C-alpha cells in the first residue's frame, strides 16, 4: 500500500514538474509584455493608451477579478521558481540599437501603412502589398524601407532569444511579436494571418 502511495506522489510530482518546465521554457505572457513595450517605443504610446482604456472599461467584473487573483496566488505558491524566471530581458545594447533604428524609420513607414501600400505579415515582418498605392517616384524608397525594417525585425527576434540565453526561442519570439504588431496596429492598417488574405484592421 505504501509503495502505491509513494508511486502516486512521485507521479504527481513529475506531472507538476512537467508543468513548471513548460511554463519556464517559454514565458509567453512575459514575451507579450516585452513585445508591447518595444512596439510602443517604436510606434509611440497613442495606441497603447487606447488599449488601456478598453481594458479598464471591462474591469467592472469583481467576481472574475477576484477569481483570477486567487488562481494566480495559488499558482505562485505551487510554482514560485517558474514565476521568478518568467521574464524576458530586452535591455541589451544590441536590442536597444535595433529598437532605435526601427523607431527612426517608423515615421517614414507610417504613410505606407496608412495608405495600405505596406502591411504586416504573419511571420512578424512587413511587406509591400500594393505597389500601385505608392507613387512611382517613391517605390524604390518604399522597397528599401521594407527591406531595412525586415532586416532589423529578424535581427531583433534573434537577439532577444540570444540575450535571454535561449536561442531556440527565436520562433516563439517571432510568433509573439507577429501577433502583438497586429494588436498594436492602427485601425485601417493591413495585416495577413498565416495562409490567409490581407485584412484591414
């Protein structure tokens, strides 16, 4: 009987350890927060303020908030190590340099996003989706901006993964950023999901 109880406790411990390993392996919520901070720095805080207003308008549900808080507290008691490690470092000099480069380019890209000439892709990059929306004299400049932006974005995802000691996270970082670029995009900008058509936000 004791052997069965011991085996059951061991199995439960292994299952809990597996859950902790998954949570620590790629901290998705922390990655989303990191992506939002970088995107807000590049594009400005106007859209962030709009999002905060929408979130505050849905806070009038005390029961749900209390339940979420209780659940978060229980999880933290069970897996404090995972919580301590669940953070994404975006402070390296290389990340700051890439962010600054993209921020400097943002104002030049903005009219192309606004006109629909450029859109956000499912792999966290941008694409010239409608060259006809760009005056002929500006097309080479638009292509260059897109190319430079994509080079910085690719380097950013790679650098964030490396800076956090997990180069294997690059695909997860890219996927998180792809979703957050769209979430932070202005109304009227175009984006494309994997295997999908262009959609106007």
